[in-house]
C-alpha cells in the first residue's frame, strides 16, 4: 500500500506531502489544478520517464518520493538484491534538467528497468500510463487459475512437472556419459591399476625418508663412531685411562683425608657411565650398514610416491580417497545401462501422470473461463458498455510447468469490431472500466495492493457513474484505490476525499492538496454538480447524495 507521496518542484507542486490511507480515496479539483500531475508522480515512482518540462519553472531539480508497505514476497526479493528492507519500501526519483534521472529504493540506486519490475508488484496504474498488470498476457493464466480456485491443484502439478524435468535431465546426462563411456572406462581402469600396483602404504613415505637419510649418512656415522670409541677406550690416553688414573689418585687422598672419600666414589660412578656409553656405541657400530641396492630401492620408491602424488593427490591418504572414487565411478558406469532403462521407465510413467493432470487443469480452466466471461460482460454492461464482448482464448501447447494452455484475454468494445487482445484497447476510459470490471471480479485473488484510476469516468455520467463508484467501493475492500475523477457521484462512495486546488499569489502559481472533512467534502461535491456558482440547491443535492451513500 502507498502510504505517503511527497512531491517537490514537480509541475505546479512546490512541496506537497500526501498521506494516503486504505480503502477508496478520490482526488478532485478543477481542470488544470494539477490532479494529473499527482498521477504522473506515481507513474514516475513506477519507472516512467519524466521530461524536463515537468520540473517546476525556475527550478533545476524535482524530487518524488513514495513510501510503500513491504509485501513479504517483495521484501525477500529486494533482500536478495542487496537492498535492506524492514517494514517499508521508500522509492525516490531525482530529476535534474538536462541530466540523467536517478532512481533509488531504500537509498540504493537502481535502474529504471529494475524499478519498473518491482513496481508491477505494488501498483496498478490505470489510464494513460502503461502499468496495468491485468492487461499483460503473462498474467492472464495465473489470474484465471486464481479465479477458478486452481492454485493448489496447479502447485501440485508443478511439483510433479519439476520431478518429470529432473528425470529428463538425469536421462540426458546418462546418455551423454554413455557416448564417452568406453574412453572413460579405459582411463579409470588405467588409473586404478596404476595406483593399486604402486601399493602405497600409510606412513610409508615418512619411514622411507628416515631410512634414506640413514643410508646416505652411513659412512659419516661410521667414522664418527670409530673416533668416539677411540677417544673413550681404545687409544692411549683415552677417557677411561685418564679417569682410572684420576680415580687412583683420589683413593690415595681419601686414605690420607676421609673428607675426599665421596669424590673417590663419584669418580667410580663416572667410570661406570663411560663404560656403559662405550658398550652402547660399540653395539651401534655393529648395526651401521650401507647397501647401494637398498638405497636405490628406497629412492625409487620415494620417486614412485612423488609421481603418484603429482597425479592423484597431495598425500597417500588423498590418493587412497581418489582410488575409491574411481572404483565407485567405474562400477556406476558399468551398471549405467540398467540405470538408463529404469530412468526411461520412470519418465514414461511420470509423463503419463503429468499429461493427465495437465488435461484436468485445462478442463477446469475452460469451464471457469466461461463463468468469468459472463461475469465480466455483465459488469461491462453495468458500466455502459452494452455491446462489449469479452472472450478468454486458449492455445493448446505441449506440457509445460503451467500445463498445456496459453491464455489471453480478448475484447471488442463496439458492435461489429473484431475481438482484440486486451492489451490493444486504446481508449483510456475503456481501459479504466475494463480494469475496474476485472478488479471487481478478481479482487480477492489479485495481489497488487494499490490501484490508481486516472480516466475511469471519461464519457460516462448519471447511473453509470453511480455503478462505477459502487464497483470502486467494492474493490477497495481488498485493495487501496486512488481515483482521479470529475464526476460528483464517485466521491460519495469514497472513504477519503482529497482536493487539488491551484492558487496564485505574488504572480506565482502553486498547487495545494487538502484532505476534506465532511463539510468541505459536501461543498466540493456541490461545486462538481453546479460549477463555479454553488447554490443552495446544489449544496442540498450534494448533502442528499452523501446521505444516500451513508444509508447504503
């Protein structure tokens, strides 16, 4: 719902803020007062291009802002486009002479095409501006289904159809894979064989690296061990020989002075430790080996692991995972013929159900179309279009996500004229009345919250005007309706009445917008009945019309 319209320097409007409410709001005023500029301002919010001439004389820029309630579906869509939305959507248009026009949604700059797209979900602009969702062929089938109460049935059909399309996609993939099957099987078998022949073991690479380093350092380790054994025990002046000499001296001192007995014992411990180190090193020396054959084997094995890692994974564990996937794929390919046959059988089975449900949808749609045609023709006659004809034409198609039908609304407004697509209706007044009929019948199912009627009263009056007002009031129970009118009968049905007035002061012309109370409303209807001169009789007539409406 459009809650606030603010216009700056647009036409004759310097700065106006128009609060709009639910129900039926009528906008009236003398010719030239600026009523059409309000509609043009809403059209700008819906993505219409605005000429520089619309900018107020003497001003360089104009700005139009609209505050809308945020529908859940639209909120999700805007969130997905990176536009933050809470409870309201604020659309703003900036127009600068000779420069690019800017559009914003919640202060995020957007393109005109994006603005037009989202505006279709918020506003139906009926009249000279092209924003009528009901006239677009792409919406006709959904409207017919909603009228017929087929939404649930169609949703079930769409789920079934989606499953059918998924099966078709699976079959296509399987058949494409079959074309390259032999080549793929050869590749998989080669890779599996290569990995299995390599016989890679967990932690094998770490163990081989340790062994390689030992083999490569065997000569150096042997030299170091020999030198160490000599230093410890075997050469003249070895560590053991020197420690033994020191031990004897300490023993003699301990005899002479018992205070050194402890030191003598400690030297004995040191000799025992050195002796143990000697035995360990001697044992280690016996285990130092070098085999060129073993080194070649270890290096070759490491090269094999490196090659496998380059081709199949960063580690032995990853290579094992790759091997499993290759085996699984090979098994799947080798059993694919059976899977293809099962998929074909499933497609045939589901295709039969899809076709049957699509046919059932078509039967129900055609039955509902007859009823909808009768209702629309009846309402058109109430609105003075006695000779109008309305038809819903079906085109049979192959089964799609929407069924087997394409639907378009056709109309003929004058005797002898051929039926034409609804979108080709030329007259603004006819467009408004046709839309009003459709909105009246489809108001419970049409999801557009705000409808602006600009030319609904062209070429009508009297009884027809009352019928228009009555239908507008009915539609306003499910939609916010804003109607610009010149007829006095229509404001009597309104929940809210807004007067647009042109004022001249200090050689400057401004448009003023006022929400009328009951007394002011009666005076405005009297003006619409009698022109500039408001008499007692016109005021009484206006009061009578309002009272009559209240009694209803």
